[in-house]
């Protein structure tokens, strides 16, 4: 019988760690839904307007514009900037499919640029190397709630007259040099999908400090209503039900962030007990939200144990860790087979990119070997005991790794 649970020993945690109840809700959400139902006013109205005002102030932005999800918010932003057929938009490869789909939906061409190793965010130098005379926008994501290098990205963008859309789907409440993300670039985009920091099932919001962009985005989300010129657009409005739930969720966000960060610090304070897991945070990041805490896994310090086997051994001990994105976006079949459909007009007007030849080596190393995270509902919404147990389990695996090998 081995000491490790995966080889027959006793686990650190007798009962496997369960995911924290998420999305969290109580009677307050039920009362908010009943209030809207009884009002008879279900379509976008006062609840949406009130939430927009609350969220804009929270993110240090002048305006916030709700929509029905956090994918169309980026598409609306691109449309507001006039991005279209044949234009190029630079994006990082470690991101959800939505970051690329919004580009394809306006007929533009996604151009992938590599990431920084310590946090998985768009590398400013790689961004600049990807710029051509067709580049119209860049969409940096704040990967796992860690702000990207917005100084470097904004410097490149302003130098080349490129619009910046911050994909802040994970980054509610995060700050870069004292300013909350989504208020640094031209437009920010947030998600309220069921795994996010605030939840309404689906839902999204845009933030901006530009009065003209705000007016245009408001009209683009709802048939072009209220704009000075005719617009060909669609209907992407948020319902009163979603906004009412979000107003309740909003009341908890800072307490939940504080809980996550306190738990993260417990883990990080003991990180020197583990040779082979490293954490690095840019000092210009002035607030995290604990959506994920990014770490680097060095298999050589675990005598060559592959990351996948490390995850398996950790789960046997009763704990879980994960990596946010296991495959660079350009490696997906949509890009490898260029299955964009006949309505996509990108390379009929611009340059044709063979995505089978795209390689972002840092992103691939993170996705396949090095990247791992402490997740918000998987780990950080738990207890101090959970965090100490997680460290104990990792130390145990490292000390007895020969059993697996």
C-alpha cells in the first residue's frame, strides 16, 4: 500500500472536495424576480437602467450598457468601431471561443498573438509584431481575473490608431494601477454567465468613458433606436428579470472577492513549501477578484510527473485544480478547418491566414504543460481548511511522487 491515495494510501481529505454552491443565491433573488413579474414591465426598463448606473460606477466608467450576453457585447463594440470585412483584430489564443467569434461575426479576421508566461495574457510585444495596415482593433482578455499589461497594450494601440476592447468576462472589480478594468481601453466587455463573478444565467455589459461610443452602442443593441443616423443592427437587449437578479448579486460581490482573496493568500503564504509551483503578479495590478489564481507547474520538480497525472493524483487526495484553457483557440476545428461558413467574407477582402500554421509557443506550453489555476468556485469560495488541505495534498504528492512514476 502506498502513501498516496492514487496508489492505495489514505487521502488527505476523507471526503472529496465538492464544488461550492454556484451561482450563489437566496430569497433576495426570488423576491427580485417576483417584483419584476408583478410589475408587468418585463422588457428592458428601470431595472436595467439602475443596474447600468451601479455597474458603471463600480468599474470606474462613465457609461455601462447592458446586453443579453457577454459575446454580443464585444460584437457590438466592434460594430461601433466600424470593424468589418477584411479588417484584422488581434486576440490572444488562451481565451473562450467568444473572443474570436465576435470578430468572425462582423466579417473581420482574427489574428493571434502570443501571451505572457506568468499570467496567460496578451503580450504587448507580440501584439505589436502582429499589427499590419489592416489592424483595426485588439481584444486583450484579463485571463482568469488577472489584468493584462494595459500600459503596454494601450501604448501599442495608440501608436497604431487601434481600438481596444477589454474582454473582462472574468475581471469584475479588478484594477490596474488603481483603475478598474473595462475603463482603461475604449470599451470593456463583461459577462454574467453562470460561472462568472456575478450571475444572471446569461447576460453581459459594456463599459466606456466615451459619450459617442456609449450612444452608438445603446442604439446598436436595440434595432438602432434613438440614434441620429439609420443603423442596420439587431436586438440584444437585457430583460428586467436579468437586471433585477444582478442588482442583488451586486450587493455580495465585494464580500465574495474579499473571501476569495483571503483564501488565496493562505495558499500563497505556504507556496514556498512546494518546489515547482510558482506565482508571479505584476505590481501594477492593484486589485484581484479571485476568479482564478494563475500558477506555473514545473514537472521537473515533480520528477517529470506530467500535469495531467498531477491533477489525477490531487483528485485522489480529495482536492482539485485545473487549467482555464487546455487548447489555444486557433487549434480548434473552427480555425483548423476554417469552417467559418459562406457568409463570412474576411479573406475575400483581406489576407488569407492558414491557421494550421499559426503557432504561439508560450500559449501552447501553458495550455498543454505548465498552466494551472486555483479556481473561484472550485477552491477559493471554500474554507481556510480547504486551502491548507490543498497545500498539504500537493506537498504529499511531491514527497511521494516516485510511487506514481
